[in-house]
C-alpha cells in the first residue's frame, strides 16, 4: 500500500509492504515505517496520514515510489500523482487508488522498539467506478501476487456471523 503524509505543508508518499489489520470493528491498522523513511518523522510529528490502496496497474509506480525519498524529490510531481484533499487529516488522498483511508496515530508505544505505528482509520473512501479492482501483494523480495479468483466460504463462518 501507499502511505501519505503532509509535513510542514509538503505532501509526501511512500510504499509500505509491512502492514496488517490489528482490530475490528473499531479498526486499527499497523504499519512498519523505519526512521530511514522521510514519512516516519512526518507521522511522528503530525500523528496523521492516509493509507492508499493501489491497483495492479499501478504496481511499477508503487515500487518506484519506494525507491526514492520525499527528502529528495516531490514524488507527487515525479510520478504524476494527483493529490486529493481528505476530510479529517491534512495528508492527501491519492487519486486512482481503489481506496484511501484517512488515519490518526492511535498508539506510538511500539514505534521506538519496532518502528510500528498503530493507526486508527477515521474516514475511508473507495473509488466506486472501480467495480472489480485487482490488488497486489508484496511477497517481500520484489515479487508480487495479484488478486486471483475469490472463493466464498461464508456458510462455514458459523462463529463469525457479524463479519458477513
Ligand atoms: C515494495 C516495497 C515495499 C516497502 N515496504 C516498506 C515498509 O513496509 N516499511 C518501510 O519502512 N519501508 C518500506 N519500503 C521502503 C520505503 O518505501 C522507502 O524507504 C521510501 O523511500 C520511503 O519514502 P520517504 O523517505 O519519502 O518516506 C518499501 C519499498 C518497496 C519498494
């Protein structure tokens, strides 16, 4: 996924592969962002940002975004990304992404030991024109898995009906 911030008036975006759902229905999302990332300090100082979910057609650009720093380049200009104003945070949404999730940092206690930010979504947007978005998932070594067929096992989710 992509993570945007707005720090001292400047928007920035980075690529983030180490992330996970932590909790629902009051959701929390955890992202590992190291101090080598310009966005790390931006998130520490502002406490807010956006998680943007790109589609497979954006994969090469997403990798390129993760190979340069907002400390050196304006990545929105460099990669021809369109920043869109959100509602709850200063950081921009990224146009063209299937989803954009505005987040506040909910807990910073794991940042020092693990570079792990626990982030609480405060507003989520989806691009309804993308009816069958194909997402992609980092395998950790520069290879990616694309979304494939969906199998429906809802009838077996007997203990978890509230999720369906
Ligand atoms: C596929 C991919 C996944 C990445 N995942 C992470 C990650 O989970 N955490 C992290 O700190 N950096 C990750 N990076 C590296 C950052 O995106 C990279 O350091 C980037 O330059 C940071 O941008 P910034 O300095 O503008 O914040 C990843 C890079 C790529 C290409």
